């Protein structure tokens, strides 16, 4: 049974199991034929190992999981439909009679960096040490580009390969989110609700695009689920993979470590303490790789500072600079409204942090707090709305509120739907969306 706070154990579905659980294997009326085969009479070829493995996998997917996957698939179909319409309604040339390549709407912004790294590496054609690459690509961790290069060996179109990674990773992520939610909320539909809030959130388009969010969640959420079950080797291994994808993996590693310290009791648990160092290994290796090429151990951090103004500023200075960009007509309207969204996302993050502290969910509060500190101490806020996709406590909290207040779900979806559509159209048409 996964670890839960004492107040949640008895209320959690599946927390009470009998030793006489029903046999889920399919039964047939051909048991006599089966005995004949065992005795050698009427022998037939044995079962196909692949078919048996697939059957075992399907048996592990519960009806609740299937509902979550169906919700995921239908929202992906909605995203693809939106992308198709954008090709025709918002071409790069307003006088064009050609809608352009089918997957062109997904070839935006950070995708170019991931593509260049996957295709050419971080330092193509380098013959000597460079202080910095021209496009600051070393700011992007290698996890997604490595996955993209691997999938490209099978799927030859780069954009299709990136979309496939996000599609599969997103399915893994929503299943894990659903199962984490069911640890906190007793309602059988709670998992589906948290997934719904995630998939229909304002920046959900980035889960479908060739970006890092879906792949990060595919490692981070199963890692957190494993930590709840005190499977520390699995939790730290998955967290290490998450750190290869996004720097947020370090914040997750801190949360997993705190959860370990808060829950470890017996001596045998403390013997697993060294596993907590595992998530630091990918970061050390990547820093060593960059040092070998640039002479700078912190080249990725310095690339962020030069390319995206992520130099350290006090939280109040960062708020002031973002407010100025949002409301003083210093930026064009498209950028100004996104800076307004940055401010709203920061307020939502701070409110979530306070709620988690009040609920004494210390490990999750640490994860959110470190995330807000990292994003809230730059020159101005950048990509905080997109980062909300990685705040799984937020989606669990919204699911809980919607179960207690029937009208809350309608209110959230009514407010989110137009914003989600607007952000999707903004990104898919090539404008800045966070």
C-alpha cells in the first residue's frame, strides 16, 4: 500500500484489500482442452509471448485509467483540429493561397533550439573552446533533444518525432497524475477531474507541442508516485531522468529528499539514504560536458542570463519590472498581455504555496517554493504560466474543490476555455505565448 498521511489511509480507494482478491485472468469454457494440451493430447502452439505481455498490460489498466486516457485522447484531437484550422486561418503571409506544411504550426520558438541540438549537437563544427554559442542553446538540458534524436531514427520527420514524444509522455503523465490524486481524494472520479483541469488549463498547448513539459511530467509524476510508496530507488531514478529534461528536476529531487526525511522511520529505510544523491548525477555530467567545451562549469546558467535576462534580481524588483512591461505600454500588446499573465500566474503560485504550507504538505510546498523562487528572481517573469503545467498539487487542489462545490468546475471551465483557446491560437500562429 502506498504511504499516506494517517488521516487519508482509510478514506483512500483501494487502501483496504482482502487476501481473496478476484482473479482477473480471463476464464474460458475450454478448461478440458487445456488439460488435454497439458497431457500432450491435441497439442497446440503455446501462447504468443507478445500477446501475453499485452494482455497483462491491459489488465493493469483500470476502468478509471481508461477514462483518463480517453479524456487525454479527445483533448489531443481538439489540439490537432485547432492546429489544422490555424494553418488555414492564420498563414504567415496573409495573401497566401497555400496553407503550408501540415505540422508547421508546431514549429515555433523553443522547438528550433531542441531541433538544432538534436540534429547538430550543442557545439557543431567547434574546433576550439567557445565562451558561448550564438543561440545560447546550452541553456536547454539534453533530455528532450536526446529523446528526439532517438525517435528520429524511426520517425524520419523531426516535427512528427517531437510530437510523438509529447503524445506518449503525456499519456504516461496523466495516468500518474490520476493515481496521485486518488491517494489524496476518495472520490472515484477525482483522478479524472485533476487530469481534466490540467489538460484544459490555459497553457495546455505546450503538453501537445514538441516541448519539454510532457516528457518532464512523464518522469516527475511517476517519481512522486513512487516516493509516496516509499520506493526510493525507483523514485530517485525517475527524478534523475527528470533532471535531464528540465532544471525543475532538481526542485523535485529536493521535494523527494524532504519526503524521505519526513517519512523514514526504521533503520532499513535510512539505509536507502544514498539513493537521494542520484538525481544530482545528470546535472554534474552535463556541467562537465559544457566545461569541456566552454571552460565554464555554469555555462547553461550563464546562457540563460544572456539569452533570457535570467540574471538575479530581488523578488520585488522582478515584480516591478514585469508590472512595468505589462501595464505601461513599454511593450507591444501581444507581449504586454503575456506579462499580465505572468503576474497572475505568480499570484496563483504564491496562493498555492500558502495553501500547501497550511495543509502541512511540506515536500510539495518545497517544490512549489523553489520553482517560484527560480522564476521570480529574474529581471522579469518569463514562462511562469507555462510552468503551472508542472504544479501537480494545483490540479489536485482544483479537483478537490470541484468535488465539494458542484458549481466550481463549471466556473473554472467557463473561464479557462476561452483563455486556453487564445493561448493555443497564439502559439500555433507563431506569436509569443510564454
